[in-house]
């Protein structure tokens, strides 16, 4: 496990402060609950979620995401993602 020691922001889902690096610079994975959070380029957000509603919204395999993306505009998406199809289960 490659711990991101310099990144001390609390997890938005569980307030845990220990995170792992992800493959995308600026985005971290909470070691407490598996939530994904941080900032990245908009084109890299697809590594974590797709902007479509999940076809299995009742799946137990979900994780929280809170991502600020930088593209033509700065946007924020936060909500629950189905980890099987990476699509949105719940916004907010
Ligand atoms: Zn967490």
C-alpha cells in the first residue's frame, strides 16, 4: 500500500485521514472506506466514474466519490458510484 503521507485532508465520507495514491495525480483513495477524492483534469475523471446512471442502482458494491475536475470550467461531482460499472448510483 502506497500511503500519501503529505495529503492530510479528511475523507469527505468518513473523516479518515489516511489515503492511498491512485493512478491519477491529485486523486486519493481513503483507506478507511474506499472513497475517492481530490482534484484532477476532467479527462482523467473517467478513470474513476462515468457520467451515466448505473443500470444496477441497488448493487451493494459502491464507493463514495468527491472530485473537483479542471477543464474548460472547474466542476465538482460528489456522490455514490457502482464499483462494477463505475456509473452513478446517487448524486450528493
Ligand atoms: Zn473514507
